[in-house]
C-alpha cells in the first residue's frame, strides 16, 4: 500500500525565493507525507526554471507546455525546444498545462484553440500525457481533445459538473481535484469528489493558488495536498490511507513516475 501523497500540479517555480528554497519546500512536503510533486509549465520565460527544478531532485517532475493565456507568445522555435527537451529528459512527465481559458480574455479564442491543438499533437509525438487547463471552456476543451483523439488526459483543477465529469470518464480521462473541494460553498466540486470513480482521481494543490481550508487566504503549498485528501476521504466516508493509496497509484500510473 502506498503511504505517501503526490501533488500532481504545483507551481513550485513560483514559490522559490531568497527565503524559501526547494529544499525547504521538500522538507515541509515530507512532514505532511507528500513525497512527489509535478511542476506544470506556464510561460516561455519560466520553462527553463521548471526543468532545472525537476532535474534537481529525484521526486520532483516537470512538464513542458504553454498556458492558454500565453498563446500569443507561442512560436515554432519554442515548440521545437520543448519537444527536444522532453525527448532527452526523463523527468518531463507530461505536456501541460495546456488548454483553453475563456475567463480572462475571449478576444483570441481561435488562437488559443490553434495552440492547444499543436500542443496536443506534440504530446502524441512524444507519447506523453496531457494536463489540461479548462476554465469556462468545458465543451470546446472536450471537443478538441476528442477530435484530436487524445487518450492520456488529465483535467487539472476540475471545475465542471458531475455530468461533465462522467463524460470525461467515458473517454478514459482523469480528474484532478484540489483545495477548492475544502471550501464550504463548493457544492458542485464536493459532488464531483463524491461520485468520480476512484481509479480516475488524482490530487493536486495548484500552489501557490487555491489554498485549502484551514489556510485559505495564505499562499498554497504542495504539502497542503494532504488537506485535499482528508476532505475527499471525509466526503466519501472512506479511510484516508485507502484514498492516499489509490490516488498515489493513479498519479504514478498516469505520469509514469
């Protein structure tokens, strides 16, 4: 039985500063029973930092990719660089976080879709799974993934309904839940946590964002994925150690880590 947690989505590169080193973050993770973490890529300018951190510790992994809001910065040269890095580095566990975001700016939706498709195809060439950012774009994300015949898909920070979750599960895709599930009024996500098939569930923090109760209002940390696990175990009325074993096994299987 796996007795440790994995944070499948932690922006550790955003948390490193003069007062907080990677060693500090890992020590705190260990105190909370969190052994591994996966760092998503967001911008061209921070991709190298993600890779550097992934290479610096055996239990830290990285992704290559470009966040949908950064679609205007995407270039063929950057795609070539990402692909070359992923081919030559076993610490790259996925392509992500990629997808569609209609919350901040809908003025370049077509470009977001174009860049999303390019990165799906890159993941397929690399035989890597995909970590999807989907904000207020459920149908378009789903449709594009199906059109491109994407198979190894994880919906990061899932925000859809139980019905949408079930449609994703039918495709064999995975669902990641984070700190939002601990929020008192997050009824929809609590329902998803209750009904998602356990063999398709993984845990995340999205740190430093979406901090779970009881630390809401403060920066999130990979260590706090334990509070996500505790809340879901409570919702499902199941032993915490059983939930940890299942979700850790799922994460290791999905990311190949």
